[in-house]
C-alpha cells in the first residue's frame, strides 16, 4: 500500500513529458485548422470555376439565344477537366467527379 501511494504521489509531481503532451494537443488542433482552410480554399476555387463556366454559357446565350444545345456545349467547354453536365429534369446541372 505504501509503495502504491508513493508511486501515485511521484506520478502526480513528475513534470517530465508535459511539453510533449502539450505539443501533441496543439499540433492536432493546428493540423485540423490547416485542413479546414484547405477545404474552404478548394470550395472557393470550385465556385469560381463554376461561375466562369456559367458566365461563358450566359454570354453565348446572349449572342445565340435560339440554340440551347450550343449553350450547353459552351458551358461544358468552359468547365474544368473532370466536370460534366447532367440533364436532370430537363434543366442543365453540373456534377463534379
């Protein structure tokens, strides 16, 4: 019993390794924050690319309003690689792969 108390008291007093534990906690928080910032930046970049494609389709539709398939072709051509147009419900929509 006496050895157990002495071991517990020594464990509570000992401060070795505190810096490593603090670093582990802060490093995990910082990594999560950096991954969140990367994800937000990626979403903003995709939004900008989508807006550019829609703008290209809109400017084409202003010049040639009676040709909807060509408008879809203009939007498809302006989309980034790997993105495709889907035609759900008869309305053009964009899907990312």
